[in-house]
C-alpha cells in the first residue's frame, strides 16, 4: 500500500471512530468515550493536536491511560492487518 493511500485510510478510520464516539455519547448502545479514544489514538500518528490531547488525558486520568494503551495496541494490530504489514512483536 503506498504512503498516500495509507495516510488516507488512517485519516478516514480515525475520523469514523471520532464520529462514532460523538454519536455514542448520546446513544446508550455505543461506548462513546472508547470510540473517541480509539479515534484519537489513530489520528495521533497524523495530527499533533491529537497526540497532545492524548498526552494531557493520560496525565489527568491515569486509569483511562491504561485503557487507552490497551486500545492503542489493538488499533495498531488492526491497522497492521488492514495495511498488510507483518507483526513485529
């Protein structure tokens, strides 16, 4: 997958998670905060503001930080599968 297509895929997936998270904040069926966190984790590789926001959230809410780390590992594994990269772990 070329760099441009990969970047577009990351942006689309990240923003979809953010939008699902916003909808989930108002609907009891979806876990809004979790979707927003996953979206921020995905977008943090492309946007400085997302990375800084994640850093502030991790400092302020250490328990959520652990959840975010687990979500980051899952999101990274998913992105590796989608982009066809081999697992380096």
